C-alpha cells in the first residue's frame, strides 16, 4: 500500500509540474506588437458605394483619383495618367481579366504612392485604360488601389464618417457589436455566404469594394444551383467594367446572409461570365459595395480577418429602380449611349446620342446627381435632352425591379 501511495504522489507531482511548465511556457510566448495608427483621411463615395481617395505619385504634386478596391489583385494606373506623367513602363507576360475582356498589360515598376500621411514605396503598377470608369463617374479615374496596398496594412473603413484609418500590422482588439468573418485570401478576398430564393445555397463570393452594386452572379451558378424559379422576373440592363460594357439581367434574391446578418430582397445582376471572372464553379459571383457599405469594416489581410459592424446605413433601402437608360460623360457632356429594348427609357422616347441638358431642372451636368435622381421607383422625371440641334423635354417613369 505504501508503494502505491508513493507512486500516486509521484504521478500527481509530475502532472502538476507539467501543467505548470505548460502554463509557464504559455506566459513566455512572444506577443505580436500592437498595431499602430499610421494615418487617417476622408474619402468620397460614388453611386453604389464605390470609394474614391486622393493621392500623389512619386514626386509629382498633382492630386490623383484612386478607387479603393478589394476586388483588384494588385494596383494599377490609367494609361492616360501614365502618358501624362511620362512614367517608364514595359510590356509584361501577365494578363488581367474583367467582366468584358482579358488582355496582357504593361507595368510601371518601383513607384511611390503618397496618401495623406502615408508613403507607400516599391509599388509595381499595371497599366489599364480606365476611360470607361471616367465616363461612368464623371471624374478622371487615375488608378485602382488593391491587394498591393491592403496586404501591407490593417485598413479600417468607416462609412458613417467617410473615414479611412490605416494601421501597421500587429495585434488589434476589434470593437464590440460586430462579427468576425474569416475569408480565404488568394490575392483576393473570398467569403462564404448564404443566398436564398427558390433554393437555399451556400456559396463563395469575392468581397469586392470596387463593385458599385449589391450582388453579381454568374449565369452558370444561377442555372446549376436552380436558384430562381423559371418565372422569376428579370429585366435587361448593362454595367461597365474592365474591357468595356456588359449586357446583364437584373432581379432580386429573396434573402442574402453574410455571417449572422440577413438582407431581404437584394438586387442582383446576372451575367454570362464568358471570361470566367467569378471562377465558377469555385465561386458563385461577388458581393459589391452597395451591400458592404452597410457595415463599418476592418480589413486585416495578415490575419485573414474581415471584421464587420452594422452602421447607420445598415437599414438603408436597396435601389430597385429601373429605367433602361445608360449615360456617360463624353467630352464634358452627359450623353445617352444605350437604351434597353422595351424599357421605360425606350417607351419615353430616348435615343442614343441624346445629350442630357437637365434632370428635373438641374443643369449642373453632374452625372452622380442625375443617377441619384433616377433612383426613385414610381416617380416621373422630367429630362431635357438636346437632339438634332433642338432641345426636347421627355418624361421618364422610373419602374421597379421588385
């Protein structure tokens, strides 16, 4: 009996010692330094929630316009901007892909981007033609800031105050009241989400702050998942992206769930993804910033964290408006370029090449203001156009996709 008691005492002693040793080792583990605030600056938003920030390049003091885009796998400059700044560049064997095309690109190497209070060195910009984006937003778009920036920092985006805060890499305590997403990261953020209509499906989506819409779904995903009933109402429309314009269909999904947050009747674009931008069947599409702007977001590429907190826009109404009218800024004029067949715009008598002079007596030629005016289903909008040397007043009744 004595021997057994001693054995038990020795075993208890060893167990306690090992437990203490493990605890002691845990107390001696190195802790990553806290993330430090490097800078903060305000941003502007275009229609659909797209983020526009200001910056300069190298030693040029002129301010440039950049779109902040988690859907970009690098960082890029507009070809016109490159020519104006006389930046050296060379053709590469790398290609970029967009909703309307795929092409090889030139690169301008070892540049310095200066944002308010922050200098980002050793950046290799690929070069692309962003004329279409300039026409869409009515302001020259000089470039797109994506992975090459995000992977160096922790970035907070506050859509309430229109403020961006940039932190060094390090440990960070996220605020209460939100939810931690754990996306996949292969240059681009890929997030699981649940989408429900006729069927209920769990799928992967790009987390894309550069897309001015709520949801973009590929036709392959929609058909293979039997997401919608064949009777689902859809209308023809058009969006713009890399490579040019793309015909799409527009509808709504009954429900979309991101983490614990559920949205009902979410607008969704459906397109024939001939260039496999959404990498089907790996992905079903993308989540755009008209949905993401409803959260304040912390993006931490090093930890593969996205922390989202509902903000004051969380319950904003979705844009269900439909006109079938597409217009862009061309030579400082707002020009109608496309009129969808059987759309309210066609029924109202609009024609391609009409120049919009005013919308509801607003003569500013501000394309963002005009787009906002057309986002109220049921309203009749007075639009003054210039056609064949004469002004012409047309009345457009805005329909709803809901």
